[in-house]
C-alpha cells in the first residue's frame, strides 16, 4: 500500500502557487484576492474557512472574510454577493456551506458571478465542465484530480466507482472521471443511498471514491485487492485526544482497507488539504483571467 499524501502534495503545489502569485504582484502590483463569506457559527465551517484564509496568506494572496449571524436574511446576503461581484479588486468569492435553513444555497450559488465562482458550484461552471470547456472545477474533485496527476496514476480504462452524488463532490467527480481527459477516461459507476447492494459495485472498482459522510462506511470486504481508494469523508467527533477537542474520521475504515489498497488517502491529511489547493488554483486562474 502506498499513501496518497495530501500533506506532501499540497505543500508542493502551494509553493508553485506562491511563485505565480509573486509574479502577478510583480507585473500588476496586486495580489490575487479571495473573499469568503461565513454565516453562523457551525464549528466545522469555522475551521474550514479559517484554514482557507490562512492558506491564502501562506501563498501570498489577499483575503477578506465577511461574517454574518444566522439571522441575516437571504436578501441581505444576495445583495452583499452582488456588491462583491462588482468589485474589480476581488478575484474569487466563496460562501461556506451549509447555510441556515431560511437561505437557499441554490440561490446563493447562482448569485455568485461564474467569473468569480472559485468553488466551481455555479451551474454555468458545472455545465462548462461537463462540456470540457474552460471552467472553474469544483474544488474537492479538482483537488483529487491534482493528487492523481501528481502521483502519475493512469486512470484510463479503469472502472471508477463513486459513492455519493452530491452537487459539490460525488456528481462532478463522476463526470470528471468519465471525461476524455487525463485523469479521466474511466468507466464510471455512481452509487447513492438508493443503491441496493453497494458492495456488488465497490468490489469491482479499480478506483473507489467515497463521499457520503458516514464514518467507516467502506469496510475491507467491500474493496478489491489493489484498488485505489480515495476517501472524501470528513466526519467530526468530539474527542479528548486532540487539542482542538475534535477528531476527524473518513468514510473508509482506513486501518483494515489500507492493506488491500494499492494507493489510499488518509483522513486527515488527504483530500481535505487538496480541496484548499483546488480553491487556491481556481483563485489564481481567475486573477490571471485564464478561464473567462
Ligand atoms: P451530502 O451532500 O450529504 O451527500 C451525501 C451523498 O451520499 C448523497 O448523494 C447520499 O445519497 C449519499 N449517501 C448517504 N448515505 C449513504 C449510504 N448509506 N449509502 C450510499 N450513499 C449514501 O455530502 P457531501 O457534501 O458530498 O459530503 C460527503 C462527505 O464528504 C462529508 O463527510 C463531508 O464532510 C465530506 N466533504 C469533504 C470535503 C473535503 O475537502 N475533504 C469536501 C466536501 C465534503 P442520496 O443522494 O441518495 O441522498
């Protein structure tokens, strides 16, 4: 078994991003600028946004964080996004999900200008992705592609099984793995909560990508010998063992699955770190006007 080491790869790619950001500053006198919006006080969201902001600093980007209480109305939030859409000093906007129930995540996602949609969730970017046109790719699937690329893993002709079909991970991941690109060119099966016998499919997977949000859902008996296993799950549990008071678990039973896998991502230290790289690369591409 070999580790798909998100810590190692993300550090390497962030060094390259920092070099490009410095070049942009040299040429234009300005840094790439990411604006993040956080509504409410969800513990996971606070951690993820703080990490995104910290990483912006690390690679030499500007960042701005707008924080709102959960009482903000949908209208107020949409107006703020409109304002940031118009700001020429902003290259990327992200609104951390989930949002409170009275705010439609779909409306918010669609309000962000596709040209600044560095999370890659806007239907215009998803449509362009599907057509294989230049687009901001959703940050997590993008991070996974970058990881496969860095390790030189040839995905062509492989059977890729994706478990989970969310708009932000499973669904775009399945499209990307089926596209005529590298990584890509897989035969893809997508499983979800209505799939009766997931094991039947997962056992045939050369590449198994799991994004459902259920701790240790994938057990060793569900995985083929030699499979590549990518665990997107981030299940937070209260713990007395860590300084933060939380421990992260993946959707894959790492300890028992790892001996069967050819390659596997750990949690933490895997896909989560690569998601941030996907976000930074999208912001850089926006600053360089590479997509639009
Ligand atoms: P989500 O929107 O809740 O979607 C979960 C998906 O899993 C749905 O498609 C659901 O099926 C499917 N599912 C749920 N239970 C299942 C079961 N027992 N068997 C088969 N399929 C099942 O979740 P998400 O946003 O994609 O996130 C998934 C996990 O990835 C979470 O742990 C999240 O925290 C993590 N995540 C990590 C990163 C990262 O950077 N590492 C980024 C985003 C998300 P239905 O469609 O039928 O309901």
